[in-house]
C-alpha cells in the first residue's frame, strides 16, 4: 500500500515552519513581508524533536508539493533548519528564535554551525532575522520572476525614502 503524504500540493512558494507555536511572535515577521511582497506562503508548526516524522515528511515532500524556499525558525537546541536542509535540496533559511535561558545565542550557534555539505542560510536572532529571511526568500524567487523583482525594487525604494524622510532630527 502506498503511504499518502500528510502534506498536499500547494500554491505556496515559501514554507514558513517553526518548532513551536510559541515561535510565531518571531516568525510572523517573515510571513508579513512575504504577504507584503505578494508571495504565496504557508505557515506550520513542525518540530524536529517533538514531531520528527512530520519534519521528515515535510522536508521530503516540499519540492514535489511546489515549494521553492523553506524558512525554518527554532529556539534553544534549534535543530529544525539543519535537519530540514538534510532532507531536501531546496534553499533553507534558518531563523534563530530568542530563547529565554540564553537569549538566542544557543539558537544561533545551533543553526549556523552546519557541517560542510548541508547549507543553511542563517539570519540574525529574532524578528529582524525573520524579516530578513522573508526578504532573502523574495530575492531568491525574484531571480526567475520579473514581476516580483519589480515589487522588491519598489519595496527597497520605499524603505530608502522612509529613512531619508526621517533623517533630519
Ligand atoms: C524549540 O524549542 C522551539 O523552536 C521553541 O523555540 C523552543 C521552546 O519550545 P516551547 O517549549 O516554547 O514549545 O523546539
């Protein structure tokens, strides 16, 4: 009997996954920027430690389902981005979530210190890292999507203008 995947085909281009619902406060910054740039995305809790089979199913089915980039956020012993990257060849962007005990330094080091051969593009700790993960995903997708490249140019131009408007104190 063929095992049916728990994950169906999707219109989403980017998967935003996180180790716990408690990571959403941070990871929502990635989803927000993707929405702002008109990039279809899905948001799911997938835990490397608490739901390891789900994590493997998610990663191994991701490319076939239509996803192009995965953003994975986790805190503490943050193994999710690296383990997902070991089960797919899609680009994986890792976001270190700020942990209570060690303020996210543990998450950062867990995500960034990958062995040669399995890359994870590691962002900074917290919401800025999540926001940049969304923008990096957009830059990757914009390489083969002219309309998105234009929206990204407009986003950057607006950001520059906003800074210049408030530059004089
Ligand atoms: C990790 O453990 C999650 O990514 C989360 O940041 C951390 C703590 O999880 P909770 O105990 O808050 O669910 O797997």
